[in-house]
C-alpha cells in the first residue's frame, strides 16, 4: 500500500539531523542488522514525508506500507493485512507461501487468498492464545525471510490508531528480526496516545526494540525554503517571520 498523506506533494526542506539518524538505521539494516524506528510528531509535521525521503531510492518492491485506520470497523491487524497484501503483489501468492514455509496457511487468517478449504478459522481453535502465537510467528517468519538477502522496509503509519492486536504483533515481529536486512518504521502522533486504549500497549510494545525520532517545527530559514519551493520565488523576510510565528514551523500549516 502506498502512503496516503497530504504531505507527499510538498517540497521537502530541513530535517538533516533526523534524516541522518534514519539513514544510519537504514545502513544498519542493509548490513544485516535489523532496526526498528518510530517517528513521532503532531499532525502535518512531516512524518510521512521524512520516511518517503529516506526510502526514495529503494525499489518499489522492497518497501511495504500499512496504515492504521481512524474509522471504526477496520478489522484487527489491518496495517499488517496491507503489508502481507503488498508482499503478495510483489511476489505472488505462491511466493509468499514459499517464504512463510510450512506454516504459511496461518496467513490466511489475515489474507484469505493465501488459504485453502482446509484453513482453520480462528474461532474454531480450542486455544486462541496458541493460535494467535502461531499467527505472530508466521508473520515474523515471513518478514524475516523476505529481508534475508535484500533490504526490506516495512512502514506502519498512524500507530496511534492501531488496534491492540496489531501492536502486539509489532512487538513480536520487532523482536524476531535479528540478523536480517529489515528496517521496520512506524509513525504516530504522540499527543493522541492518551485518547486511545492502545496507547500503553504501543509504548510497552516498542520501547525495548525501537529508536524514537521526534519531529518538531521547522526553523525560520527552513520555512523560507518551504515557501520558496511552494511559491517559486524568494519570500520577504517579514512574511517568513509572520508565517513561522503563526504556524510554529508546521510544514502543513506553512
């Protein structure tokens, strides 16, 4: 799934330090040392733009996106369903089954196209906890094998809207990626965590395995660059100052 964001059409300015941190994580992942990084900040601050900038040179099939949904009714594991569907688009159903190995039919709990008539439904299991663990382990195996020989970036957006099952799966996958070429990236709005029941689980799930990159507002000279890139002409200093003061350097509001 491609990123769905209003940020994608804006000129990109600033974020040199944050890009350096993410580029270092990307280099580590390319070298076979998997990394997990969370990018946080207020709405419009440029989280998706930063991630896109980092991954711009990667082949399309080496990046998979999943996005949590704010609206009610989205199924459990929704961002992971999108990730698995992305792997299917890039590798085919047979290719994903081969990567997952003998337990590949477990993935049919997420994406029915991967199953067959013998695939057991989750409600039919006597031990739901055991069934969930098998699913977690199968997804982790799939991601690990997909990044065994070549870099794979998995991006999970808007984790502040994630269901608890998706966050538990994130925790499990992040802990199982040792010695693989996987970069696991998540974005979330920290200010909205307190309004969701999943917030404590999110913090607990990723704290031990992830690095956190927090985005603040752009500096005045970066606001000037963004205005120039959007308007095609160098803005007056008074305008830059007024816009910076009014927006706090938030790129969307700039």
